[in-house]
C-alpha cells in the first residue's frame, strides 16, 4: 500500500541534505528523517578541532535551525535507532518497536567508531570522537588531563593530537603504519605530517601497535606491541569506522561490509537508496565500487539519491574532495589516492607549500595540496575529465592549469 512517504534513515549531513533535496525537487508527500542521535543534523569536522578546544559552542554545530525543517515539512524522528528493514512490507522498525512505512527509502546511517578489542579497552578514560557527546566528554578531559595517548594517526587521530598539543596536553601518538595519514594521502604527506607533529612536541611512534591498556578502574598507561609502557591520563582512539549496516542484515539487500549501490545510489532493492559513509558506490572512472568517507561525497550522493527517489535522472560522478586543518597547515585533496606511477610536485615540499599530482600512465588521478590550494579547483576538473597534462606544466608554478581543462562540447 502506498504511503506517499519517503523515509531517510540517518540524521547525518547526508541524511539532512537528502531530505532537503527531496522537497526542493518537488516531492509533495511526507518526508521523515530518522536519527539515532538526539540531535538534528550537525557539522562533525569541528568535533576534533574547534569544538574540542572550546572555540565553537555546541549550539553552533547544527547545520540548520529547527524552523528550517518545519518550513520544509520534514518530520524529525530523533533519538530513534532503526533496527530492521522489511522490503516486502516496505517498513522499517525502530528500537521502540514503532514501524514506519515508506514508498522510497534513503539509507544514510554512516558508521560507528571501530573500537579497540585489546585488554583494558573498556577502562574509564578511553575515548572516541564521532558524536557531540563523545567530543563533549573528551573536552572535559583536555581541561583536566596533562598526558594523552592517541591511538591511530589517521585524520581524526592527527587532528585530535594537534588540538591536544595546542591546549598544552602532552601527546604520544601510536600508529601501526610507518607514517601518519599514509592510507588517506600517501607517503609524501605522511612524512611531512610526521615532522610537523614531532616539531609540535608529539611523541610519534609509528610501526607499532597496542598490546593492552592498564589501570585499576581508569586507564593509567598503554603497553605497545614493542613492550613499551606509556603513562597517560586519558586515551583517544581513532582507528576508523564500521559502516552501520547491522540493522540491514537479513533484509535481502546486497552488502559487502557497506551497502552496495550503483552510480544512481540505487541498492539491490528497488526504491531503496544508500549514501555517504555507509555506501559503496560504482565509480565509472575507476571501473569499480568505492567508499569515500568525506563530507563532500556524502552531500553529492545525497542529492543524487533524492533526485532519483522523486523520479528524476541523476548519477554520481563527482571527484572526491577532502580537507584537514592541523596546526598552521591546511590540507586539501581531490581524486582517489591509489595506484600511480609517478608524482609531480608544484611548489616546495621543504617549505610545506605545494601540490603533489599523482599520475597513472600520464592521466591525472589524485592531487593533494598543503598550504597551496589555489590550483585544486582546476585540478578537480582535470581529474573529472580524465585529462593528461604535461609534467612540465604541472610542475610550473606560473602555468595555468585551467587552460588545460577540456572545453565542454
């Protein structure tokens, strides 16, 4: 039976954008936005930076005022975790037992933090940064504690380490890989950020893992896989996220750890879409499915899914974009870091103001800029076009990349 209702599960940035887009694309029926957290969609990046340092008030994190959703007639069902999906009945069930029917469904549940499983992982003083509540609790630790251990030198770990140092907290950062940020941005950036963090006083220990956490009731130290003991007042764990797909298991929807979708964000079930960190989407340029954990990707996928849900044509073909601010360094990247056969640098790595262009068989695939971001707009267009640009042009700081962007025909 038709309900004339589209349900969006996940009051994330992607979920909020999907709900807004539905209305703006002309959907006149009901829109229900279901969120596990008690908050309407909010901005997550400040949680590990300005909010953590007390520079942004909690009420400023919300992406839209409540009146915005009221004006668009978007029903907010917050503090409500979805526990199951029944495609044949076209319903979802919430933890409360309530069932909500839908004609179209958009899944934007993101992910949950990946948790430590070693001995001592459940001691008090062990923190993660994913939600407002996480960051609020950690902020109190920064005010009281003097020694932190950060486990994981990915983006979140590095941002938290930088925030801690800027608040005067001593930091030891432990990373299993040989360099920080290696998986996300490659070795050139990893080496720079290793030097930067050490230059700001971080005791960075790469190539080692965590054996266990020790303490009576509260964590007191971390024992590394090398057998070293690192005393601490608190621990912050940043080892990635796990896609929130558990509630979909057994529903007949194709999963591979993520929700499998095509370039239209359509799942294996008609009328059901998935976007953002929870989705693995087909990328026509790469010829395979990928998951891109970024705000930019979540927003563009949300627009595609919502547009398709109202019966209009749309496909996801956006080049991924990402950024991170740490200390006085501003980092941005475009494209997919992956296989490449050479790197061409514009600017100066030594002066920490450069763009590194990654090429595969002469085709530009990925670029990352540190404190030199003006070229990345044109670079994104070049990657989208699958363009080849001579190495001499890429390396020449005075050469215009915009001139190499293919003209639309």
